[in-house]
């Protein structure tokens, strides 16, 4: 009877162990399935991350090339700017010298203008003086023309009358025809003296 009891206990224990074994197998299979699913998911994520990494590396390479090109372009621009700056400085020096020369020329022109203005004033003064003298001379010539006209009229009247009595009436008693001519010439000389005094 003890042997049967022992066999029953052993059989029960064996069944329990078998049940636990089956449960463990099921758990292991479930874990394996979860692991496989996780591996698939991680594999997909790994592929995606690898693709992203490759894309990032390619983008970094492109950006590095672009940065290098920009550096070269900036270096060329910087050198060009330095050259332009040097040229501008040279032009500035040239313009400064030209400005100094132009100022000197302006000062010289101002001095020449002052000299010309002074000469102009002298010429203008001389012109007005000559104009006044010409006016005086014109008045003197008008007077001479009038005097010559009077003398011609007198001579015509004397030649028509033909006598010294008319001369005596015009010139005065005791004066001959030759004396009257001398009187006329003396009158002309007095007018010339007046003109010389006006011009002096």
C-alpha cells in the first residue's frame, strides 16, 4: 500500500512537473515570439536609422563642400576688396593732389582777375577821360566850323561890296582888310588856346 501511495505521489508529482514544463515551454515560446517581433521592429528601426545616418552623412559632405566653396569665394572676394581698396586709396591720393593743384590755379586765377580788374579800371578811366576830351574837341570843332562859316560869310560880303568902308563898319574905323584877317586868325588862335586849356 505504501508503494502504491508512493507511485501515486510520484505520478502526481510527475504530472505537476509536466504541467510546469509545458507552462515554461509556452512562456519560452511566447518570449521567443516577443523577441522575434522585437528583433523585426528593431531591425526596421535600425534600417531607418541607418538610412537617416547615410542621408545625414551625405548632407554633411554636401555642406562641407559648399562651405569650402564659400570659403574660397570669400577669400577671392576679400582679395578683390583689398585690391579695390588699394586702388581707391591711390585714386584718393591722386584726387587730393589734383584738388591742391586746382586750388592753386583758382588762387592764381583770382590774382589774375584782380590784375585784370585793375587794368580794366585803368582802361575804363582812360576811356572816360578820352571820351571827355573827344566831347570837348567836338565842341571846339563845332565852334571852329561856326567861326569859319562866319568868316566865309564876311569874306563873301567883302568881296561883293569891294570897299573898305564895309570893313570899317564891321571891324572898326582905321582897320584895313589885312587887319581884319589878322583879327580873325587871332580869334582862331584864342579858340585853340581855350581848347589847349580844356585838355590840360
